[in-house]
C-alpha cells in the first residue's frame, strides 16, 4: 500500500482498475487497496476481488459461497446502460469466472447491471454518480470474447482517455527509462 500511495502522489490518474486475485476480502491476511483511491473522484473498475472489496467498502455483503463458486465459462445477461457494456453486440455474454466469494448484498448506492444467466446473482454493479463499475467475471482474458470492448468502454468512455499511444512506443519508452 505504501508504494501505491507514493505512485498515486506522483502520477496523473485517469481511472483505476482493481484486478482479481485468489484472495478473499474475508481473509484476515487480505491486504486491501488504499482507501485513498475512493477519494480521488476517478472512475474505478473492480474485477472479481476488486468487486468484492468495493461492495464491502460501500456497505454490501460478500460471502464465501461454495454453491456459487465459478471456475470457468458462464453466461451473463448485461444491461447495456453502463459504459462498459454500451458496445456489446448482445445482452447475453460468455464470460470467464474464477472466484469462491460472491456479493450477496449489493451496496445501497449501487445498481445491478448484469446477472448470471438464469439467476438473480449479481455479475456487475454500477454506482453512476461515483463512476464505479464492478464485475464478478474477468473481462481481461480471451475467454471473455467481448472483454476488450468492455475494457475499452471503461478506459475511453468512462475515464475519457484518448487512444493516443501505440504499444511499440510504450515498449521503447519503458526501455529508455
């Protein structure tokens, strides 16, 4: 957390992505992200564990639910209202999950915007006024075919970033630092 605090203090941040992991927010050894990121007023995308942390921080409930544990492909029904879902070709999306915890009570300020097909289990939640969106699944993997579109919706629409760089120039910049 101290390194993250230092980095936040010396860099311009347009948005924050809280990635997944094999930890549980209920585990006493879980090291949460610095709460300061919630005070920056920047868009946040929580993925899996990131969703669990955000839900818990805003007054929701996260539980270990072996009956809801997912490790593989599943299907999600998405409301195409949040920026991450606007460009999807269909409301029904194949996604990849890897989790043992689930949000069992959505925080008061959040709206459920995606569900596991055939259930009411929240797959994505959105806090419009704070520009926070969180997903139970992993948009960053190839097993979520439209995941790149979801991430682009976060980066370009919600964060307002411009696509003014190329991967090759980033590699050169990193090598010269």
